[in-house]
C-alpha cells in the first residue's frame, strides 16, 4: 500500500503533465502562546485531597509571548524540511504580527481566513520543572474554523486534522474523505470535545492517527478500543511518549522508536507538533516507518532545545547529518 493511499481509493497521483502532487494541508489552530515557567513542581503545591476546591497561584518570573497553534507549528516544521506546508485556519483581527512572521519564515498564508470580529486563539501555558504543563486556551476565531473548506483543486496530497474548532474538525475530516485525500487524525487537546461515536467515526475515516501517551489512554477509555484494535482500522497508529520515544502500530506489528538525544531540555511546548512535522515529511517522501519515526523524534529533540514553538531552525542537510550521527545510518 502506498504511503499516500487513502482508505477506499487508489493512490493520489497527478496527471502526466504536472508530475506528482506533494503538498500538505494542515488543518488546525493558529494561536499566540503566552508561556510562563514555574520554578518548582506543580505536585508540591496541589494537594490531592483538595482538588475539589482547587485554589492555587504559581509565581512565574519568566514569561514569553510566542507564535503558536498546532497548524502554525506543524507547518513551520514541515517547511523547514523543504516541503510545501499549507496551514488552514481561521484567525482574528490581531493576526498582523503573526502574518509578518509567517512572511519572514516563508510559510504559506494562502488558506488562512481572517475574521474581523474575533481575536486569534490565545494559549496561556505554565510549565513546571518536571515539564508538566497547565494550559488555558481561548479559541477566538478558531471556534469558526468550519468556514474554511478543504480545497479539491490545489494539488493537496496529504492532510492532517489537528486541534481546531469542533465543527471544523468534523467537516474537514469528511472533506478529506470526499476528496480522496489521505489524512492524519491528530485530536490532541481537542479530544474531550468528542464522544465515543464521534471518535470512532474519525478512526474509520483517518488513514493514520497520532497521539501522545495520555491522549492514547483517553481514546482507549472513551471508545473502549485498544491500540491494537485501533491499528487494525488505519495504516498506522503513532503514540509519542516524550523522552521514552514513540510507538508505531502497523497492523499486528509494533515498532519501538527511540527518542533522539537533545542538546538541552529548554521548553517542551510544541515538541509534539515538531514530531508531526517530521511524520508528515516521512509520509510525503514514502519513507519506511523506522526512518519516519526517527526523523519525527529528531525534530522533537531539536525543538525542545529552544524556547518557544517556532524559534528553532534546521535544514534538511543538517537533519540528515544529525540523523546519521544519532542513529548510525542515513536516509
């Protein structure tokens, strides 16, 4: 089965005049991230027996405002690797500074829709010394993401449905299926919006699914489906486990992908999105899962060594060299 092979269709190919289609439509949020660092551990300040009446305050001497959102982050990472990354999102009246940054970085804005009555999504993220995070998110314009539609005439060869407005996630998945475009389902922190039947529909529609280990446990609890059972319905189920690497389930087979070594552990925010950028790169280039998983892991390791979600930089040649050094092989 081709790497770009949607359920129930043939592989996605262009006609002889245009050559192979190879661009990724990345559906999800664009957001401003306000990132705060708590120089202690949450567990030292949250009493388990008092969680029903929680009232805590964390002193955060470090604060940054960054450009983020899942669509923006994934597109940024995929663009670093030289692929055509097309984020599709609804943004607000305050988006100008983010748009300037995207222009500077060279990331497409073709499928961004500005809603003048809304703010762009806003995430407020507090990270502790154990890299645990507490996040508050205001969706703003993201709540009307269904106003965007998956284009059928733009040479899109692969898609991803990442956290976004609920109606948008549902409709974009349906539109990918109708267009015959294979896509990754990446529910992330949007998973609590969906009940068991809705999640089972996504599983039936998706070509691949990617989750972190906490999200995987939530999906199993909500749907009653084990990772092995989910893997039988998709080409691959990818579960990231942070410093413990990642697992890739392919049918009855499980691959254990080691974590790449980071030169420093500075900020975990956006590491999952960097991993997904590497994942899309592998899929777009027909690489096998052992290689794809390691590229994705390496992208996460490069990101974690930098503060913010779009402040790291790597070229494909640099990635190839680092891959060879860390894994003793080339791609």
